[in-house]
């Protein structure tokens, strides 16, 4: 598994985890399943902070994967140019 694929996978997982945490925080805010989250000692603030952290990790992973992909493009072009020059 390459770096690009791994970073993209991390970005995708944290994106969905962030939305799940945000939805759970909304349920607690609407007093739906409040007892469940209080039993786990999860407040609205904790769920919101978790969603923000997940979204930040998602953005960082996607930006790094994009930068890594842009770095690979010139390498591929240079090896193609070398092959053409050698022929």
C-alpha cells in the first residue's frame, strides 16, 4: 500500500468518523439517546471536539496526499523523457 493510498484512506475514515461524531452530538442536543452518551461520559462538547479533530486530520491527510501526488508527476515525466531520449 503506497503513501498516497494510505493517506487517502486515513482522510476518508476520519471524514466519516467526524460526521458520525457530529450526528451523535446532534442526537444528544435533541435529547435523543442522551442516557447512552451520558453512560459513556460523552458530553456534547466532547463529541463536537472529536468531530473537529477528525475533520482537521481529514483535511491534513488529503492535502498531504495531494502534495505527494503532485511530487510524483514530475518524476514520472522525467523517466519518460529519459526513455524517449535513450531510444
